[in-house]
C-alpha cells in the first residue's frame, strides 16, 4: 500500500495513523509502510518526511478522542501491535454489510440510532463509551452506531421514527431497553448504570422495563441481513 502524504483528517469510521520520519530509507519508515499495507482498510495512513532531531513520531488521530502517540519500542513488531489495537474503532458503524460479525457474536449490542448526517451524536456517544464503558468492551458488550434511515424497520419494531433520533438502546438478544434521553449521557455514570442494569435484568428474566429483542429477528438472507416477521414472512430493510 502506498502511504499517503496528503493532509490528514479522521472520520467516524476510520482513524488516521500519522508518521513523521527523517527519511524514507529509515527502518522505522519501512516498518510503518509495511504495517500500513495490512491495516489500510481500517485506518488512513499518512507519512511526512522532515529531517529534524525529534523524529520519528507516530500517532493515531481519532475524530472524537483526539491524538494518541506511540511510545513503545520502535520496531516492526511493536508498531504492528500498537497500530492493530488502535485501528479498531471504539464505536464502529454497523451496516447490513457488516452486521453478521456483530449479530453472530450474540454479545449485547449498545446501539446509537442516528440521523444520516448527524455525526455530532456519534462523537458524543464515542467519548462517553470511552470514559465510562471501555472496560466492558469487547468482552461484555459491543457498542455500535447505525444510520436510522437504513435500520428504519428496527425503529418501527420499537414504535419509533426518525424524529425520535438520536436514541440509544441496548439489545441483549432476549430483550431490548431504551435509554431515557440521549442528552442524559452527559450525566456522569448514567449510561454505565443503564448498561449494567439492562444486562442484569435480561439475565435474571426481569423484563418489566424491556421488550422482546429486535435484533434476534435479524437473520441472513441470500443478499443481506433482513428482519423476519412471523406475520408476513420477511421484511427487508
């Protein structure tokens, strides 16, 4: 993969890995270039060459979380491991193209439904997940954001419309629970308490505040994932 030297800019699905190097002939630049070829679909890679004493420097830029600088030993193995861990979006976008990897894990899904052009809510959600729920990822929950327009039937199952967005739900594949109000994520600890209580209630069979899982209805079809309705057979999104 060719390492770009254009101006950088992370988006909500890709982080930027930025390297500053004294020379393209340096070992660390060559290591950076090799690793970029492995993870080029997960991150954008940019390299800048400038012969100054402070170099080399490698950093990851995230649109919501800012910059994180690599401080490990500068060899290909350590660079590979660090970039591998940092090129996984904390809160990826779930679409019908990648739904299988999330659905088949059967891990409780913490879902932000957003309007198509609303990236501010994704940034806010990512920051709160990072500060309050990072210890639960990825072994206890999976946090994702989805375009409400693409998942309109999931909203319909929950008697919601695009006008209700942004909105957060957790779906345990047994029951789903709706977070009180999106802006409440700014109240410290409220989202974490919601997640913990929802999972505990689902495990214990306490369903008073929950409803039957939406995403347990999501099944593979020949072309993409679809929501299955018992009454009419199949309702693709």
